[in-house]
């Protein structure tokens, strides 16, 4: 099927995605490709301000499509000049319609009285299907005999939801199969198609929610400063907000419907607060699944696009939120408490041994992909109550500080030329941001002694965390991490010792390796 896209950035549309013409048109192209539809003509006027306030001298450009299916933007000119330029293009598209080269039309804030007059007149004559948004313009098109099969206003819509609605209506009219392509709107190759269940990723949700937990930890640290005790109330508010944050992230990642899913996630999250972060996650996941399902159902029923967004987002959030509020929330909260109690009981039994084991195992955990899938969620569960975490402290001393020590040793005494240049950025990020422990991988993988040294150093750090009963966090600048802990001095000691240990072991290993290489080179030279 061959379709044409006509219209402008519009008035209300301008504020709902119309000002980004490239993204708007690309989204339509992505969805059209999923239904085996080809965009063969485009006439889209993109103004640099809303058409509600545009004047003849408003700057604007004209978007068209070339034979290679790439959208092309003209030089920016005044709106008056662009409107003159589209007259000939309007006639060309009308000729294509008359010659049967266009099977359907998508309109967005079109101008049936001027800029799109010829094309829409030809479309009315041939009765080809028309879908679009823009209440006034669509009403005029219909009154002039246009075969409008689906119409809506723009309020509450997004580039993606409009595109899905357009293509759904056209595919039903033509009787072709269509599954919405969701994911990256910038590259159809990156888009995903099919069940939203494939998008459920606990690791991704937790990692995305981490900034909220760090913000809470910062507030907790500042609240301990004399005169800033009032921030303890802010800390309590942030604890209550964490389930909402996680629910929003989960709903958005799963449904991939932008603002619609965000609204559903907020509603579900607010009703899931009493279930803790596990309740928020479950509520967000259910909201994401429901909003995507309801969206497709309502579009299939040919609801106006505004109604589709409002109904799908509102109902999905409400239904999932009520389910958590009345049924799942108490179970989720109990599960979270059980996990936290298990950690506390283990640490209380023998804190030094617990820290030692956690420290030794944390490197294998991150190398095996277990860290982000299992340990990080537990860290966030611990932080939900107190703002810091036993395993979070082990993360900082066992991963970040050990990686920093290894990197520093390779800066000062590298085994080979070029290693210092590799280690320097890693060390800077380790110290400056409390992350990027992967920067030590090349050195650990190249020497079993350095790897063993990393495990040994991490074990020492973990044991010190247990000995000083430290609760802290990583993912913050290393020099500020002790300020977020419950035991500043203890955390400093627990950070410095494994850092020095990893540094010394790596330094010595590098020195020995360099000496062996020197001896070997000399032997080869003599034999030569």
C-alpha cells in the first residue's frame, strides 16, 4: 500500500510532537513499514512556532520524501515563502492520486483550503481512505467528500500513539496484518515488535531507578548536618516516592508508549506505595502490560486518539494500582521485609564473616551477571528503609576501591606500553563517580595473580565493613561516599585498606612481570 503524509506542525500539535518534524515523520514511517506500507509522498510544513501564533514572517521549512524513502528538509524560509513553494508540490501529489499511485492519506493539521487543496480534492474524487488529526481541518475534509475513516483531535496524543493509530486504521481498511513496532523511534532496526512480556527486565528497571535512591541517600547525609535536621522530613517523603519512581520506569519500559505509560505508572505507583518498592515494581509492570493491551484494543475499536490515550493510561494505572492496593501490596511488603530481615540476620550472626564472604563473591557475581540481576535489587531494598546498605558498602569497598587500586597501579607501573592510557580514564571514573569497575577487567583477565589480588582485597574490604557495622552506597563520588554512611570513619578505613591492597598486589605483579620480560628479551638478544 502506498500512502501520502500531508499537513503541518499545527497549533496544538506543535506542542505535542509537531515541532520535531523529523521524529514525527520517522515514527509514521516505522509503523507504516510494519504494515508493509510505503510512504511515497510527503508535504509537511514545519514552523518554528505554533501555527496558532504564526505570522507570514515566521520561520519554517518544508519536509518531503525522496525516492530512497528518506525525509528531506528544505532550507528554512518565511512561512509565506514556504506556502508558495508547496503550491506546485500540492499539484504533483494530486496528480499522483489521480493516477492511482497513492492508496491512502495521513493528515496532521492539514490545510484543505490552501496548502493541501488540490491533493485532498483529488482524494475525495477517488474516495481513497483518509486518517488524521486536527478537528477543524478533518471536519472540512469530510464535508468536502473526503473518505475519512478515522479522525481525532491531538490533545493527549504523542508522535508514537498517533502513528500507531493512523496505521492501525489504514491496515484494517486495507485488510493487511499490522503489529505496532515499539522501541526506538529513531531507527526502525532497533524497534521491537510483539509481546510486551519480552520487555520485562528487573535489572533494567532497578538500574534506571538508582538515581532516586542516591537522591534519598544524599538527603539523609545532609539531614545529619547541624541545622539541616529538617531534611529528615524530606527523606521520609522520598522513601514514599520510591515505589512511584519504580512503577513509572517499569510501565514506560514495558509498554514503550511514552507519556501514556508514564501516566499509568504514576497512578499505579501512588496506589502501590504501601507495598514498598516490590509493590511499586509489580504495579508498574502490570500497568505497562495493561496500557499496551488497552491501547491496541481501543485503537481497534476506532476510538478517537485522544480518548484512546486517556482511557488506556488512566484505566491501566487505576486497575493495576487497585490490584496492588487491595491484594498484592501487603504480600509484596512482607516479601521485601523478609529479604531485608534475612540480610540483617546473616550480618548479625557474624558480621565479619558475612562481609568477607560478600566481598570475595562480589567480583564473581558481577562477572557472571548476577550482580545487577540479584545483588543490586537487594541493595535497593536495604536502602528503601535506611537510605544506605550493607551490600552497598561492600560494593564500594570491594568493587570500586579495588578497581581504583588496580587502575592506579597500572598508571604508575604498567607492564606494557599503553596500559597507563587505558587505566587512567578508569581510575578517574572510579574515584570521581564511584562506578565503572569494568575498567579493571583487562588487567584482571590478563593475570591470575591480579585477579586473585582483587578477590583478596575485596574480601578484606567486606570484612572491615562487617567489623565496623558500616552501611553505605556506591554510585556516588568516592570522596563523598563516607558522608552517606552510618559510620564515616569506619567506612573510610574499609575503603582505604582494599584500595591499598589491590594497588600493592598489582604493582608487585607488574614489576615482576616486567623483570621477567626484560630477562627474556636480554636472553633473546644474546642468543641472536
